[in-house]
């Protein structure tokens, strides 16, 4: 009798395990690594392979994350660009966000042409007079002093606090957020040679050295260039999940990203 009971119990356990494995498999799907094409990003596959539309490698994501992505409205991001902006400071995060399918637009004080590092000419999409609202505002390093001391630009940034869900700064773009009061009472970082200067100029902010990025919840500051890419990927991960962000990194062939490598003080994004 004992043998019969053991056989029955073993059979029940085996069947239950098989069903659990099947359910776990059904909880995941394979999707195109985000490429922003629209069509590709909305197709799911049941096994690993290559996207039939763009030939990108498929990545595994949870079914719940995939469904959430389909229900989300496009995230809008305002890139504020000043004359003399550091090229890779904004080009890296722009690559991240556009691959992720976010809607990025550029703003400067006026619509006049500006130059990055005296080489690349840029025509801003909007001026501070007609720029639309955005979910996220991003500011960058490279010749930030004129912007920091410009009451019109700083006033404009302050005026958008109620409609901006989160902020990201790259390199010395943190000084722009500091001047607008966004960093008051928070912890932040910046380009490694400007740590002491930032501490001196913004005594209400705890400034950390040797930190790739600091996440306060709805305000993320990063160190220079590659740290800006890390901060952008971290923000994508917060909004769309780690698997999705890893797909973005794979699409970029950016193999140096380590999720959570920065200082995360608040994992959420505060609502306004």
C-alpha cells in the first residue's frame, strides 16, 4: 500500500512540475530588440531567433512586460541643447531613447542654429517660447555657464516643473538643474573634475564623486559621456523593465552596461 501511495505522490509531483514549467514558459515571449520601427516592436514570438522584419536578434521578456509596453503611450522627452554642447553627452542618450521608441525633441533658447564643439551644426526643433510639454527633461554638459546664468532659460525650466515627471542630467548638465533648484535637498553627481565646484555652488545638494549616476526617484544625475548612456538605459529600465533596456543595449552593441551600477536612492518615479 505504501508503494502505491508513493507512486501516486510521485506522479502528481511530476505532472505538477511539468505544468509549472509550461506555465513559466507561457509567461515569457521573444520580441525584437527595440528598433523603433513600430511594426517590429509590436510582434511577439514563441521562441528565440531573428526578427522576420528587421533581422535583429530576439530577446526574451516577460509576457506582462510585453503587454505593458503595448498599453503605454509614447514617452516624450525634451532635450535642452545649448550652444557648445558636448556631442556625445546628448548623442548617446538620444540613441538610447529613440531605439526605445520614445519621442525625443530638441529645444534651445531660440531656434537659431547652434554648434556642438564648434563642428556639428544643430537646428533645434523648438525654442523655449513654443516647446511642448514633455514627460522627461534632459540637460547636458559642454559650455553650460551661459545657460546657468541665463534667467530666461532657468525660469523656463522652473516653469515646467509641474508638467515634467522626471529629469536626467549628463555631465555638467547637473549645474543647469542645480540653478533651477531641481537638485535642492537631493543627492547628485557630475563630471569628475567638477565635483568640488558643484559642492561649492550648490550647498543644498549632496554631491558624490566616483559615482556613475544617482537616482533620486524622479531626478537622475550622471557623470560624463558613457555614464550618461548608463543613466539613460537605467531610466528606460525603470519605465519598461530590465529586459527591454537590455534589448536596447544589445541593439546599440553597448556591452558595458551593468544594470544598477549607479546609486539608486529611490527606484520609483515620483508622480506630480
